[in-house]
C-alpha cells in the first residue's frame, strides 16, 4: 500500500518528534499523487536522535502501521488506555521496534495491565539489549507480578552492567523486592545473587535485610556483621546491625554503636543513632551527654541540630529542645514554619499557652498554617475559654471543603476535650446531614457516639466508612477495639484489628488493640507480647494501662506498678489509665 503525500508528511513529523522509529522507512509517493503539498518535509530529512544509533528494523511504513500507531495514541488520549496498550503491543510484535515497545510498556502501566506491560517490556529488552532501562522494566514487572525467581537472571544482568552496578544495585534490592509479598522467595533470590559477590559488603547487607524481612534473625545479624568485617568504617552497616540488636536488647545495640564510635568518633549518623538507642533504653543522662557531644562536634550541622532537638523533645528535655530549634531559625533552616510549629508544641507541653500561641501565630502561610490555627484554638480552650476558642475556629477562613471539614473536626475535639460529648455528637451529626459520606466526619462521629453508648451508631458509621475507604486502618481498629473493650464478638474484633495491622503494620495503637483483644480472649502471654511491643514503640498512657493490667493478671505485679508509674508520667490525664488505677489501686 502506497501512502498519500499528506500522510507521508505527517509520518515525517512523527519521526522528527521521535514517536516513530527512524528505522521504519516510509514509501515514496507515486507520480500520480496530488501536488498540493510539494513543500512538505520528507521523512528522510528528520534529524536522528542523540546518542548511539540503535539497530532498528528497516521496513516499509505502511498505511496499516501508521494507522495502528495513530489508533493507539488517540485511544490513550481519549481515556481508553486498555485499547491503546493492546494496539501498541501488537504493533511492537509486528515491527520489533524498541521505541514502540517502550510506548506499549508506558501505556500498559497506565492501564494497570501488568501482564501486557511485561510482554511489551520483554520485546523492548529483546530489541534493545544495551538498554538498562528496558532491563529494569522487565525486572520490576516480574517482581510486581510475584515472579521473583524468574526475575533473578535479569537482576543479575543489572548488577553486572559496570564496575559500580553491583554495589549500587545491592543497596536498591530491598526497595525493588518490596513489590513482592513473599519474603522467603525474596531471601532465596538475594542469597543466589549475593553468592556471586562474596567480597562485596553491599551484597552481605542486602542479604541481611532480606533475612530480617523473612524473620531469620540469626542470618540477618551474621550477614550485617560480615558487611562490617569487609568494611569496618561503614556507618550504614553499623546502624543496621544496631537496628537488629535493638529488637531484643536496646542495651546491646547501644554497646555496639559505642564500640563503633570509639574507632570512628566523627561518625555523625552513628552518634545520632546511639543517642536514639539510649533514649529507647531510657538511659536519659547518657543520652543527654551524647546530645552535647553531637552539638560540640557538629555545631553548625543543621540536620544534627534538628535531630537533637527532636530527641530532646521526645524525652521532655524542653530547654534543650527549644534551644536547638531556635538555633535552627538563626541558621536559616529551610522550613522555618515547621520549626515554629514544633516550638509551639514544646510550649504547649509546658502549658505555656501564650508562648505557644505566639509561635503558631508566626505561621501565616504554607501547609502548617491551618494546623497552627487549630492549635491556637486548642491553646485558647486550655485556658478555660471554650466559647472564645470555638469562635476563633469559626473565624478561620476555610479554603474549600476539606479545610471546612478539618475545622469542624477540630471544633468537635474541643468539645470532647471539655467532656461535652453530647454537643460534639450533635455538631458532627449536623455536618453529616450535609456531607453524609465524608470520611473524617464519619470517623469522629463514631468515636463520639461511643462516649454516649450509642454503639449502634458507632458500628454503622464505621462500617460505612470501611465501605467508602477499604484501606482506612483506623476504622477497622476502632470497631475491633470497641468490641474488645465491651468483651463481645471477640473473634470478629480480632479479625478487624488484624486487618488494620495489614494496612498499618507499624501503628503502635493498633498493636495495642491486638494485645487487648488477645487479653480478652484469654491469651495472656500473647497479649503481654503484643502490648510490650506497643509500649516499647510508644510509651503512651493507654498502652501502659493495658500492659500493666495484663502483667498484674500474670502475677508480675512489681513490673505492672512500674509500667503504671511511667504511664502516669507520659499521660497523667489519660482516661483509660485513670480507670485502670481506680480498679487496681495506686501504683
């Protein structure tokens, strides 16, 4: 089939734009073709793409080929990526052009058609063997479709591209394999890859990470230490070893980091990690000494100052925290409003409400501006001025529906904090009449309903929220915890909480809920294990109340009292803690 001159001209435009392969040859128009477009640029005049020439197939640009190309592009632009992806795949099979195959991969990914994307990526790789990008596409798609064993030879090729590929590639393996939910398969693949690089510290660290994900703690620790043996000054390996040790003994992790610092005293990241572990091990005087050492060694290191400020805030060293955050402002920290917001929180922790308001008022623009307005209202309410706080919130100009909802939820929280649950319930109910499927309103309405023993509304609101947002971890958790707290439907409660943990596996409040439902089901040892894990991650008053009760029931009353005493320091006003202490007596 011979292309009309107009069509050939348009094909040349596509070629010049790089949309069609310059290796695809357009047929010349016949003598009988129309002369109207004599000035149209011929395909042969299109400029070659920069970089080394590709070995592209030389074939006629037939009308069918151009038609399919245009069909695919138009389908993609008009919201039919499935048709576009299938069209480009068939075109890639016929032309064996790597750029067509690459376009097929792009559109198939857009259409969320992984099998089709993988088939296209294989063609791209086969037709452009020198392309690391094509090789990466095949690898990522194989992992994403849970075919990691099949991906192993492709990963091996990526690691062998050049002298630096193996070191860099092993450091990226954990992120790559995160797309596959089978940690045992991931470990198997990483082990095979690492065996080829026994003298490369990065291969041992990658194997350590894969082993940890597969719950093989012995192998994980051994491989982290092998990485350090090959590269004794490697901060990343030292910190990872400490992370592994920290799970069973913060003290042992601190000891290993201290030994590393004896040999490498100017390692900033390890010194910060050492300070964090000391805080976790509740060795606060030593942590403070490490703070001072960090600041003495790195007096103008903004990241170090920020980290020390946060750590000091965490352990309630408010003077140290405030001094460091003020220092950040003096040094021109890139996100000054985030620093001011934290300074406001530090002042709130000390119940210095006017100073807190001053810091929040200094935030006039940016993403912290609305949260700062809500914190101001809270600080006003804490001074016994609830009506003034509510008026302040209503005077904040909401920019759009999401902000209006945030302000309503903030107002309801002020009412709940004042134990005016009925008023909060009515406020949220009125808002839901206008926006019945607003997730934040549904969630807060459910929590407020529970305070008033309206458990039917609690359940219906949370189930509606789960229907609207199946990935809302806190909705599953709130419903499951409510059942557990009332000691009913415990199997269902456990299922709901486990679903919440699938969505948010590191949320310590959800872990606390799991411990509590296990306690209600009579699994005291399991409950203690989970509650201890929650407490170690987040020493909150409510978590401490639950852990103390389980320990008391197990007969470890001295430890229960100790946990309750620490809980009182963390959250003296926590309602659950106060109720627990009334039942069991003062710690």
